C-alpha cells in the first residue's frame, strides 16, 4: 500500500498575507522557501490523521532518531527545540549540525515536557509516542495548536501500514517532509542522492540466507517481511529467514533459527544490547554456537538508529553490501 501523499492547497491571498505578517521567518541557515511555497497550505493524511500546515513549522520536538535525522538531512535542524528517545549517536555527516540539540527525555517524553517547549509540531518515529502517558494524544495536541506527524513507515493503521516497504516509500517521506517544511528543493536533491546510492548497490546473487537479529536473549526479536530490515536484505541480495512473516519485526524461537541455519547474521548494534553482546551470546550457547554463521563469524553489523526506515536507510544498505562483500563465503 503506497503512502498517502501530501497535497498543496493555495491559501486565499489575504490569509497568506496575514500569515506572512505574523509568523517569524525561517531561522538563519535554513533553506529559503520560494514565495509560491510559502503561500500554500500543505495537508497530509498521516497514518489516518489529517494534518494541515499553513506555514512551515518553526519549533519542532522530534521523538526517535529517524525524525531528528530527517530534519538535519533536510537542513532544517535549527527548527528542533528538543529531542527525545534518540536511538544512538548521529551519523558523522549530521553530527556537527546536531551538536547543539537538547534532549528532554531518554525515552518517551511526557506531554508536560513537550508542551513546555511550545512546539508547533511534534514529529515522531513511532505512533506510540502519541499516547496520554507519553507526548499526548494527537487530537489533544491539535486542540492546543500543536501539529503531529508520524514517520509513515511506522504507521500501523490498516490501509496506511505499507504492505511491504519499498524505496519509493522511504523517499516519499523525504519528499513529504520537504513539502511540510517548504524545502522541496533540498528534499529532491536528497532523494536524487539516495536513489543513486541504492542504484549503485549490486545485490549478491548466491542465494544466501540471513537472520536480522535485533534484540532478545531467551527469544530473539528479528526483522520480519515487510519493514526496513526486509528492504535492506532484499537490496543486498539476502533471503530473510523470517521474510514470510507479514510484520516489520517479530519474535521467533531459537529452534527456528537453528533449523534455518542462516548463512549470515545481521547484528543490530544498540547501546542497551550491543552487537558484541549478541556475538557472545551466540558463541556461548551450545545449540547456537553450531550455526554456520556463528562458526565462521559471518556477521554484518548495523546501528540501531539505521535499522528503522529513514534517511539512513540508503547508507545502511550500501554499508551492509560492502560488509557482505568482505565476508569469507563459498
């Protein structure tokens, strides 16, 4: 199911003039929107919630790394007034721009903490961020004049969750957020760069199988068949042993992993469950240590922040392809 695209609606001239007179201009260093873009309302159907942006957001709270990195990559990181639930360090190419960001919570922030920053937008990587015991429900935030936006790849509503994530879906979010922030040229340039990066990847053609091991010890939590892990594995030419599960991530038993005996294991590197800890667990277990990938140390590593769909997906695919090419495989 393709993502719902944004639509541009021309504002009446008087309304546009009023907005131009009352709203502050873009922060220094931000891409400058064209006059026509500034005079349009951007309306999006986001995970089943319609959100209208009469002007580009100027004060944004980002929840999860995907949203923070999206705004930094589009050159509007100076609009971020607070971040929460960041999944790891920023990538090198965004680290300088994000050096001054303020974290308001290690995990999901409270509604009080969010509203205290007086945002005009809360941009989250998960729908669960918009709950009464977290950043606040979307309808309530809207009643207070605060817009909300969820990364479309994380939508769970029927008709909005992608049937199977594609690169077109990933790039559609970049385009849509570029429209919302009135920086369509920056978004188009970023999409062009990432399309070229993905096109340059030569998928492995040996029919190799892989486990995407995200977390868990007693029961592994793994990449399933419709989300970003599946997209990256497909792109580099690996057959996901959990690819028949119609979900983004899933739990499977270790006995299923042993039965599949994957050629390669992708280890998600997170601060709370590092790639090295996963390697140690696999090597110490009597059954798992017999896996072909474990015995031959055929591991690929991906940072947790790059395991969810976003502006790091293209780089992650290219990096995983390079790691795969370096493995000692038949």
